[in-house]
C-alpha cells in the first residue's frame, strides 16, 4: 500500500475508535434519581375530593334501622333490619344486626325507624323515670300554678296549699304541703330516666306532626311529679283541700345531682312528713260549735244552698 492509503485507513480507524468509546461511555452512565421515577407518579396522587370522601367514611358509624313495619311480640329476623352509616349516632341505638335478631318489640314500629333501646323495654316512659319507692302523680296546672309556664322536667318544686276561710274551715291557711318534688313532665315534655338518658314516647311521623301543631296552640295543662310512696295519700288529700301552687327551687341546691347519686333516705322522707299540715286541717274537719243555751231563741231557718267551685265549697242565701 502507498503511504497515502495507510494514512487514510489510520484516520478511519481513529474516528471509529472515538465513536466506539463515546457510545460505551453513554451506555455505562448511571441515570439520575429523577430519571428513575415512573412517569405516572403525579397521576396516582389522590385528589382533594377523594381524601374528603375517605375521611367522611371513616367518621361514619353503623346504625341499625327497621327496613319494614314491625309488629309487636314478633321475633325479629335479619331481613327486618339493615345498617345505615351515620355521622352522629343517636343515644340508645344499635350498631349490629346480630344484637336484635330474635328480640321482639312492645308496639308497632313503622319502616325506616332507627332501632332504639326503648323499643324493647316494657312499660311507659314515666315508669322508667321513678324509683321503686316513688309514685308519679299529675296535677292540673295553668300559667299561675305552673309558675308562668317556665317549669322544666328535672326542676324541683315545693307544693304549696292555700285553704280559704269557709264555714267548715274557721281560718285560712297557706303552707308547704310537700317540699322538694321532682318534675317528671310538663305537658308533653318529658325528663330523663334513672340513668340520665332522655325518655321520649315513640310515635309515628303523622302523630309527631299533630302533636307539634297542638303544642303550638295549647299551653300545658298538667305537670307530673315524683312523690315518695309514703306521702301519696297526703298529697291527694291536699289536692282536694284547697288551691295548689308550685314554687320552683334553685338549681344551686343540686337536688337533681343528689337524686342521681342515690335514693332519698328515710330521714329525708320523715322530714317531709313533719313539714306537712295536720291531717285534721287537710280534711277540713268542721270545728265543734258549743251547744246553744236553752234560753236562747231558736234561730230562724235559713234558705241556703251549697255551691261547689272545684275544691272550694261556699253557701249562698236566697
């Protein structure tokens, strides 16, 4: 070969060696960390709506509902019940269907009602609000007797009696009949049970609408009080001896807290009994009049009739 051919061949081999070296360096280079990340990383991040929905689902709790109307005294089956997820769980509700299968209710329950412990308890709401040594008694009230309509279940009141002066009652009296009685209900409003849970009568939706309309139109006419059993007869006697009034006691006395702490002692009941007016005055027993003297002239016969106005009795001459 000539010298010119050798030079050309050397240049070609040199260029080929440079290209091969560059290619080898390019293939052996370690990729940067950002190059190794998958291209789909940004698309897998959850959106704000997905995060909020997930948080709401975690905050919801299971609650059992009746999916169809339930008849009383019929054992429940799994098909009668369903689970709903609620953010606020009502007090006394159930979280699993297994808790209720085989149990029976005491009254008709419409479909869609949340299962509540009161559905399976025997007796009315008032019977669950008093102790074995107490009785629930109702008295008629108006705005005056009911302290302007501001009495609330859970308040404590003193029962006052005012007896007018009549022919059978020689002097008018006013005093405390029974102190410290707990208000169980005022009108349709009910208090709490012995364990502090709210007690409400179970009614269907139609009845709820009727009661709401009636409550707006009519003022409460009755108040139910928890009376110690030993004082029930005297309470009834006082209710027929004159006019009754309710005096609300201060909440600072903590009487309701003491009630939940324990039943009243026998000493407390005895103290109530000592503060009652005498049985003779409650009964409005006529006072014995002295016998007229023989020399006194016979009184003229009066034409009078007795007029009864509630618990009051008076005489009208004509």
